[in-house]
C-alpha cells in the first residue's frame, strides 16, 4: 500500500528547523503573526530565536505521541536553576534537540498514555504518517504556501489530518476560546486548502487536544463550517497582505499617528448608577 507521501505528493525528511526557517513561502503560523503586525513577523522570520521551555513542552509531547521530531535530551535535574542544568539545556538546543527535565519527560509520557487511552484519538493514530511537508502556490497572487500536518491518515476512505494541541483546557465547551485566541480556525482552513491542493478535496481536520496538567484529559474536536469559513477569510487576507508587503518591501508596524486611549474597564473604579 502506498504511503501518504507517495499518494499525495507530500515530502518526507524535511527537518523541523529546515521547514520553519524557510522565508520564501508562508505558513499558517506565519500568517497568524503577519496579521498581528507585519513588521514583527518580518523581523522574527529573518532572526529566528532559540526555543523557550514552554515551546519545548509542546515539542516533547509531539515527539512522544507522534513519534517524529527532534532528539530528546532528558536532563537529570529538578529545575533549570543550576548552572549545570542550564548548560545542558543550552547544549541540547544548540544541536536542535529538545531539552527537558525528568519531571517534564514523565508528564509527557503520561500525556501520551492519556491520548492512547482515548478511543477516538488512539484510532486516528493507529496508521498514518507524521510531519510531512506540503508546498503549493496561491493562484491569485502566486505566493508560495506551505503546511506541515502533524498526522495524516485515512478513515473510511477519507483523508483525515489530526493536529495535536497541548492546552490548558481541552473541554470542548471552552476550547473555542483557544481557537479564537491562537487562530486555530485559520490553521484549519490553511491545512484543508493545502490538502485540497494536493488532491484531497474531502479531507477532515481534527484537533486532538490534551491538557498539560494531570490527569491530562483528552478531547477530539472538529471546527464547524462557520469557524472554517472565517478561517478562510483570514487566510485570504494574510496571503494578500504577504503578497503586497513582499512586492513593496514595506512591512508596516503600528500607526504613525497619535492614538488616544483610555483605561480598560477593570482599571476603573466602580460607578454607581443613579436614577
């Protein structure tokens, strides 16, 4: 049986660092940063920074659950406060590895166990491929686009992209807040467009959400049509903005004009209403 990469023309063997350091094409994470502030997006993509400990936790969970990613270096220390621990962490990052404390590694293992104990999530991860890379061009602008699905599989003859999210709250009734805050609806639209560009017109995108703290509960979530439609609108806006900024060489920051602001409501004293 053909692999997902063979069936759909996606690429294997592109490292995480190589993928994220590509500044010639636009990714969904880049699009979200671009919409926030083009000047910051342009600076960050040209000046990549070392990963933070918070980001390492997500990478660690992806490695243990999906089986792909950078090498893991477990540092035998209770925290990062000692010089030896920090040096070991920095050395690991310098070679592109994922540094973690023993406690973090144990937590990630428990997260994996929790995901595999979820019938739907485990079923999605039985057979498939992780961290494939896809590239295509936006037809109206000729902008190069890229995407990197966490996991691709086929269920009932239909392609399914499973995206793993480590989160504070995996409750489906609350996860919509994370979707809006982090732009996951734009990501969903982006990945579905990428899959469609590679011949997968009827693909589904499912988020496997696992909480970062014990007991590491898991949910599997799919966005409704309205959310994906808004994601498509944001995607169009981001691609058009990228094309314009690339053409002009101008990556705007904040408004040059004076802006008058007030205090947020929480910083104001309680006001008594009189009739």
